């Protein structure tokens, strides 16, 4: 009887897994398929074409918005990672009271909806005289994504053994060299994970960007939102397909980089 229940439960879980995977990947597959379809409205029958990619690279503003979103998210995520490292190492030296209170406080921007944060930050920046500007948008996105980078880095720092750092100091290494050769190598996977999460969140942070961006400045989510209000153009499918390909390539390369980073930052480095 028990084995029969286990088989039924296993079958239900497999069906649930298949349905979940279909829900996740079928829409992505359809977008990729329709980016090569002649129909402007994404209808069948399917006829292969590359004209939407030609339209995208010929004069579409989506490319310009994508490049801006990339560099903007890169800057925000990098500053977020640096601040996350600094805050984590600083808290490591403070009392247990701060170690409990500050991470809890950093959970607030994660929990509060971005819509509420966007309105609140807009009111704050207007009061400070910054208004809607690149600086306001940068600071607003930094507030939203920095807790994710900090929490991942902080969890690694607090579980890290201090003996390797103490050994480095005993051997006469400076504080900077201890951080460079020991501490950073130990926390690198967490820093990389926080940086990637911050980059993805900033790239897709439409709510904050919509409220804080100056007039005439469009990130990719803002540009797509503007375009679909007047009618969806298939070049949006083309840029989405390119982003999917880049994402899949990045995942593949990160797996390779993860192996190389283990050799570079781990025990595999010879001669030391």
C-alpha cells in the first residue's frame, strides 16, 4: 500500500514538474519562434524571415536602450558589490547586537514593493532638489539591489574561518594583501552571486526607473513599455531573442569561469 502511494506521489510530482517547465519555457520558445516569423502579429502559418532583425539593427531605438540599460546596470551592480563587501567586513568586527540588527534592517528594501520605493524615493529626491535625474535613478536602483548583494556576501563572511587571515597577518602580510590574497578569494563566489543578482534586478527594475528617470532617458524595460502602448512591433521579439541567447551563453560561460575561479582562487594554485 505504501509503495503504491509512493508511486502515485512520484507520478504527480513528475507531472507537476513537466507542467512547471512548460509554463517557464514555452513562452520563451514562442517569442524566439515569432522573431523569425513573417507575421507582424505573431500568427500562424509560420514563414521564416530575418526582416525583424534587420529592422532592429537598422534604426530601432531598442538597441540604444539596451546598451544604456547594460552599462547602467553594470555600474549599479558593481557599486552594490563593493558596498556589500565593505558593509559585511565592517559588521564582522562589530558586536553581535549590530550583526543581528543591521541585516534585519537590510531586509526592508527587499520586502517593500518597488512601486512604493519608487514613489517614496521620488518624493525624497524632489525634496533634496535632485528631482528626476540620472543620479536619482542610480541611487534609487542602488537602494533596491544593494541588500541582495550585501546579504549574500554577509552570509559568507560570517561563516568564514578567521584562521587563514590570522596566519597571513602572523607571517607579516599587510591588511590590504590579506584581503586581496585570502579574504576576497574566500568570499568571491558569494560576491559574484550578489553581483549577478544585482545586475539582473537592476536591468529589470522598471518601477523605480519609471519614476526616477529624467525626461528622454529610456532603459530597455521603459522603452518596451512605451512601444507596446502604441502597438507591439516584432522587433521586440528580436531583441528578446538576442537577450535569451546572451543569457544562455552567459550561463554556459559562468560554469566554465566557476571552474577557472576554483583553480585561481582555491587550492589549485601551485607554487605558493
